[in-house]
């Protein structure tokens, strides 16, 4: 368990993404580029039991998220699903034509069958990314403070 979560952290460390400018759409494009496989992020009318799911099509990967969820929850759900894709978790590959049926079934059954270690890792991924974004924003804020005009002469003189 420990070694595995270390792998997730190592992977997050390797991602050269500008966390300060994070938005989930460009992050999804970044992951898609890295995977050499397109990812479509699509809102869907799930009820409260489902935040997001990923579906592997033959041509592309799809992440469907609950359009009525709070924005922060949507981002977290999408990050979790991107974690599954990036970590190479086996999903069922389905024909694109079947996607509407699969979504309807998921929405009706309110269950997704996934390996629990995969769930743990995808959740770690989402949390680590969230932490990266917070750190980047904090560093930026602290940088802002030292660029207060009155302090600039000191900063520039290196004192
Ligand atoms: Zn999951």
C-alpha cells in the first residue's frame, strides 16, 4: 500500500504542469497529450450518487461528470477519473455507440465496479494534485508580498 502510493506521488512529481494556472480543462488536455489519446470531459445528468465516471472508448477516453455538482466537487471527480486514466487502470473498453446505454445503466444501478486499490490510488492522485495547486497559489501569494513596491529596493539589492 505504501509503496503504491509512493508511485502515485512520484508520478505527480513528474508532471510538468503550471499548477498556478490550473484549470481542469487544460489539465485534461495535458494528460491527453501525455497519453497520446484524446479525453472528452462531458457534463451528464447523474443524480447525487455519482460525481464522475470514466469510460474508455475505442478511439478516446471519456469522463462524464455530474453537471449539477458543486464546481469544486466536479473538479475533484474529474481529477479522480484522470488519475484512473493516467495510472493506466484497466477499464472496460466499449464501443462509442454503447456509451449512452452504459451511462443510463450506471445512472440506474448507481454502482461502479472498480478495484479498491485503484480507487485508493486515483483518490490519492486527486488529493496530491489539489495540494500542488494550493502550494503553487501560496508560493505565488508570498511572491506577491515581496513585490510590494516599498520592499523592492531591498529585494533587488539582495539584502
Ligand atoms: Zn474511481
